[in-house]
């Protein structure tokens, strides 16, 4: 299965959230890989703690591959290459966790017939060996997004299950932006249609994920004054209405990740240890990652609406 | 001077064993040429030979720049309706000229690469079998990989394979010998989790039989590698014994009956298989794995019986 992670705005938490989701699905036993298609700023090496690849690789990453400079892009086995002790060995029952990094100093590039064809070939190849391939795209209406829409329209990829996750923060601007990215002019559906996708089918394979959400009912907000809490509730309700009217509402919501103190300070994977022993990250955050990892492969969560 | 090649092996991306008509279509990579097939001892079909022209640096352990011009032969095959292979190879000979000749010259010698200038067979062989080569060096693996891709991307496949698994790559190099009475021999090395290297010495008159042999070895190495990987993930994973065995089921149904070493291999190069059976001992390890699976299944059945009578 191919999962495309996108967002309209930069800095929404797309990379951190999708890395954590993928990490949980590896722990749940799936063989998974992460493709860093954010060609302008490849950050995945840092999130997975690969010391040699903090800002992308120099060993023939996805950029070099798509340009035809290497026959196959570099792969990093996280359970072997990470320098974080909790990631360094494969827990019993866990699946493979592989990173295909972007190149350092890469940058965006326009799509061509050749790089789209290479992209399609890569997806087909990875599909042979991984249960789940998650592609982290650049923010907004990027060439990367257009390339994968063109590649997945290829007839050979028709039978590969493909799903889209659109990440956004829970604010007015972000809700509007996420809606525009999907339904707007030159948005995902529009671009997909131009490349031969069926609009309705594409829309049905797409769900939203809210990031860094402050839940007004959270016990953590106990320190706030009643007036503040009441205000938060109002805002939350207004946002929900706005989201529904822009087709970003509950029916298309796959999950909500709470604002987490650890993620606020650092882009990283949250381990069981961070929650249960060190108690620096919130249990709720981990549970949401776990639940999303299950939902992305659970057909019931993706039934046609 | 030498012959070298690389075989890529993977699981055909189809839910069931691919029937003959679909197989013929999938392997029909060259219009107007026949797909060959045989049914015994196992369904096997192979595409026509494809040619890729090359003009690039040849591998060399010494790091010397050796230019090679000519063509690589590649072909794709499907065994037992489940296993797909892409295989490329070429014979390297010394060029009689000191420069590149017209393409018609090379096209009349399909599968031959001429090394221009000073070149030593052993240097090229060690370079090919050794560590990675500088960019721009002949990449047989890329040719084999693309040949396998051509099969795997066919729209005749339903793309719902019984399980997911890695491809393996078998890189092989043959040095011909003219010494009388010498038998074909080989050494086999696991270079990385997915790359194997096979170095062979073969009487010159039998070099032609080597491609089939290497494809057969690659097939069996892949079967073994895949079975071990599936056992590892199924048997160490969570769940009851019955659940763990259930996870192995697709592998049992798809792979176990495909083990048939040297079934399509020429007598003359059989000694290579025999020596590899002594070390590393493919069949020994395969049989040990199969009996471990059988034991697990028996224990699983016993447990079921016990809980039924308890
Ligand atoms: N649930 C969360 N709680 C608190 N902070 C978060 C949360 N999720 C992400 N963040 C933080 O938000 C910042 C942006 O996250 P990230 O880099 O994943 O965003 P992005 O959408 O991939 O950005 P870009 O478009 O630049 O690639 C990071 O500092 C990250 O740690
Ligand atoms: Mg990012």
C-alpha cells in the first residue's frame, strides 16, 4: 500500500506525525518504508536519528534516483543505522523499518516523463517487499505531489492501494488551507483528474489528520481559568463548523494528534520508553499514533462515504 | 577472458500461480519472438533474449579505467507460476582494434563486450565480484533489475501476492579454464542480506551452460532466503502457535513444492551444484527449515487436539 503524506502549509507536523505513525506500524509487525519526497528540505534522517543523514544523504538518495543518476536509491535500515538506543535493535515481532532519504542540497525540480516513469518503477518495486510505503511530500502544490499523481495514474499501478493523508493544524487558517489544497484550483483532486485519476475515487482515498491539537476537555488544561476554557470551547466549536462546511470535518477525519510537549521541543519519534519510563511524552499522543497506524490499513476507516 | 552476469529473483506479483496464457503474455517482451516453455519437472517459461548496448567503463579491482563496448543479453523467466527472474550476462573478450568499431560489428556478436586497450581477465573478474565500483561502470544489476521490473509491472498481474518479500541478487563470474580433466567448481558468498556472489571456474567448452546454472542457483537461494525470512517474522511474532503457523501458510502453499535443485541444469556443470551442496549446503538448510515448519504444524495440531479433548 502507498500512503502519501501532504499538507498545504509548512511546519504543520506532517513529517514528525507520519514518521511516528510509520514507526508504530513497524512495531505492530508490518514491513514499512519511508520515502522522503520533500526535496527542498529532507529532514527524515534527523527524525529517525541517522547521524550521517541529518540533512539528507550524499550517497545517492531519491533525488539522484529520480534524475537517473543512480540505478536504485539509497536505503537505510533504521533498526541498524539509527544512533538512538531505543531504535537500534529490532524489537521481537516488529517488521522492517527502512528509510529512503532525500539528497542533501537537492531542491525541487519540475516533472518530466522520465522522472515520473522512474517514480512509478520505484513504487512498483517497493510494493513487492513492503506492506506500507509512506511518501512524505513537500508542503503545498509541489512538483513532488504532481509527480506522484502522474505516476500513480500509470496503468501498472492501478491495482496498488493508494491513500492520502492531509495534515493540518487546528486553526482557521490551516483548515482553509487544507481544504484549498484538496478541493481548490490546482489542488490534489484537480491535478489528479488532469493526470487521469477518477476524481471521486481519489477523493474517497483521502483523509485528514489534525496535528498539535489542544483539547479543551484535557485534564492538562486544569490550570486555566474557567473563562479561558469556555473561550477554547467556543473556538473549537466554530472551527468544527468551518471544517465541516469546507469538507474537512469529522466524516473525513482519520485522527487528531494532541499537542505534545516533547514534539513541541524536538522533531523525534516517541518511544514507549518516553511515555512509560521517562514520562516525558504524553500517553495520549502515543495512543493516537498507534491508532492511526491501525486505521491507515483498516478498510473500515476508508469506506466510501 | 571471462563471462559475467547477475540474476535478480523475486515473487511474482500475483495472488495465484500464473496460468500459461498469462505467463506467455507477461514474458512477451520482444514482439515477434516466442516465449519458450517447459512443463517438467516444473512449469518454467522464459522470454526471448533482449539486447542492451553498452559503451562504458568495465569493473576492475585495480581501479584501472578499461573501456568496454558491446551488448548485454538479458531475459526474464517465471518458474512454478510464482517466481520471477531477470537475468543479464555478457562475455568479455579483448578487442582486436584499439578503438570503438561500428555498431554493426558489435550487433553481430550479441552478448559480447570487447575490452579496448590493456585489460586482464582476473582484474575485471575481481572488480565485478568485489566492492562497489565508481559511477559510470557497467551495471549489470541495473539491466537485470529492469528486466524483472518489466515482468512485475505487467497489467496481467493482479498485484495481490500471497506475501511481501525482498528480491535477491546473485552476481556471478566465470573464468574459463583449458586445463584438461578439470571439473567445474564454484565458491558462493553472501555479501549482503540481498546480494550473493558466485565465482566459478569452468572448462571452456561448458561455459555456455552456465547461465541456466546461475539462474537455477539464484532461484534456490531466493527460495531459501525467503523461507528463512518468513519463518523468522512468523514464528517470532506475537500470537498463539496456531496464529503463527497461520502466518506461514502462504509461504507453505507457494514455496515448498518449488525446491528442485539442478532440474534444468546441463550435466557438464552439475559438479558446481554438487560442490555447493557440500558447502554452504543449500538443500540441507532447506530441509532443516521445512522440517521445523512441519514440527510446528504437528505441535499446533496436537495442541488443538488436546484442547478439544480437555
Ligand atoms: N503533536 C505535536 N505537538 C507539538 N509539536 C508538534 C506536534 N507535531 C509536530 N510538532 C512540531 O511542529 C514542528 C513542525 O513539524 P514537522 O517538521 O513535522 O512539520 P512539516 O509539516 O513536516 O514541516 P515542513 O513543511 O517544513 O516539512 C516541529 O517542531 C515538530 O516537532
Ligand atoms: Mg517535513
